[in-house]
């Protein structure tokens, strides 16, 4: 919790530190936010503090301040390292996985349905995290977060807790201070951009006991991974095990990493760098024979890897989808996106191809439609026929439980049906996505007069 608290204080004060394979991806530009916009204008480079290159498997975070390290992340393997260009050195985090100091289930995220806005051309949803205010206990600190589900989570350093948000955070602020993404563009990225330069040498931490203790929380050691379950390490800090809050050892130090528990099991990595799962008693549930395992918090699915190929299994280790894809998403409503090479398609739970592997990127899916992104253009397709429905709008947002699609053109929003026919005109200054038959909208430019409507456009009173 300490790392998150420090981040909040920094935001409140606006104190920031300031081989030939081509991959399809995105370039994101980040700018400081301030309650006083003139302060940002006065900053060097108008407050632009970092650029992020993002592909389906990799992230490269490049601070504008060249004295700060470059961060490289392998999304699939959840590995992270830092590059120090000035000294031509690098440091690999030996402990993989999230570094947040609180269990994921305890992070007080309040997702507010229906509240949306567009940032850098992407329709974003709103979430808020409340924290205790030590100076004024009656007035909690509120962290406002705007995120898009069409891009994967991006997080770094003191913002590692953003891994818990259901997509890429494009704006984060406390009392108006924070950061926002001001530009997103599609691009081709050389795979070498995400790799360690050949002339760099590895940094080894000093084995001074006091220094090891200072690094303990950053490396994810001594973390509470479930109720009455904590990690601990051997004397050298090389391997970790599981213990209870009384200090009783449940397992030996047989692992290089233990993740947070979900559905009474946790992904872990053994000394042979193989992934498996253990239960709360430390017993193996899924054998340690995989090159990757990742759990879906919202379901019982586990993504697994064999070599460079990915598949899906149930919580008992029964294979549901054979590891034959270069990337695969968790299933939602019986469908998942998957990559073969650099092309994306859609499969069902029987591993039947529903949409051919013809697309650079597929954003959203529902039972009627899917959306794609190519050449800086979002397009809407019919799921059953794989035919283009519309590419006339700036953005499309699909509902999981309603056929109506939110569309945006300029600064106006409206709703179309799965065939592209306009059902509710583009007259709204704000519009969310239909959920349980209703959606939040506004018509005034200031977006202050917000109200709910049904699929007929009729105002609905929420008790």
C-alpha cells in the first residue's frame, strides 16, 4: 500500500520524475495534468513526460528525461527490465508478476457504468479509487481514472497498480493533477526495439543485507497473496515460499515467483522456470510443466503457453484450447480473439474459427458484431457473415447485452443497430454503452445535464 500512497502524494503535489521483424502496434504520448493548465504549459516540452510503444506482446516505456531508465515489458510472460542508456547497462527483475503491495481483490476500484468520454480518439470508461486521507479522515482521497478496453493494460514503476484496471489507462488524476495520453497513433515497430541491445551489460544488485531489505517490497517479496498467506524468501533472496501470518512455513522456498490467489489457487514459477499452480495449502494443482500460465479474475479460465504458442485450460488443468496460437484472449460470451503470426481472428470454445485470421487487430466482440483497427481507422463488421457494416464513424463501442452500438462522429454521439442503421441520432455530447437496457447520455455541451435513456431514446428514471 505504501507505493500507492506515495504515488497519490506525488500526484497531489504534481511532483513527477520527470531482429528485423516488424510488429503492428501503437505509439502513445503522455502529458502531465495539472489543476492549473498554465503550470503544464510552463513545463519543458509542455509537460510531455514519456512515450510508450505497445504491441500485442511487448511494451517499451521511454521517459522524456534521459536520466530515467527505459522500461521493457513482455506482456505474455509478465517480465520486466530496465535499460540505462547512459551507462549501457540493464537490470532484469528476477521476480516476475505484479508488484502491487495489496492483494488485487482488495484494491478499492469503483467502476462507474455509463460514464464515458473520448481521449485521443478512444472511447473511455470511468473508474475511481478511494483511499483513506490521514490528514482528513472524513474526506477520502479520490483517484479518477479513464480507461479504454480496446488496448491492454499499461503500467510501470509506482503505477504498477494500474495492472488491475480493465484496459489501458489514458487519464489518471487526483484533484486535477496527474497524467493523460494526448496522442495515439498506429505504427510498425521493429521487434529489436523491445530487446536488450547487444552492447549492454547486466547490473547485479549488491548482496548487502540492508540493501536487500530496502528492495524487498519492490521485488514482490513478503507480499500478502491471500488471506493469512504471505510469501517469504531464503537467505539469499533467490527463491520464495508460502507461509501464514504466524510465520509458519506452508511450503519450502521452491519458487521464483508466487502470484496472488484467485479461486483458491495461485500461479507460481518453480526453480526450473516452469509455470504451474498451487492451492492454499501449497499443494500442486496444475503441474509445473508450462512456459506460461495466467489466470482470468472474472472466470475460471487459465491461459497457458508451451514454447511460443498459447492455449486455454480450465482450473483443473484440462486443456480447452490446444496451444497453437501466438496470442489468445480469455473467452467472453463464448468467443475469444487469437493471433496466428501477425494476423488476428475470432474462435469459439470448440476452437472453431468464427472470423478468419485476416485482421491486424480486433478490438471488441459481441454476439452480433466485432470491430477492427487498421490504417488508423476503426471498422464495424457483422460477426456471422464477416462482412463490413460501417467505417463511417470515428469510433464504435459494443454492448455486451444490447444490440445497439454507440458511435461517435466528431464531438457527437448516437446509436446504430448491428446493420449500421441509425436508431438514435447523433445528437448527444456524451454517451456510454448500453447496459441492462439503459445508457447514460447528455445533450448539453458542458455535459452537466446527464440522464438515462432506454433503447427507444426515452428518458428513464433510476430509483
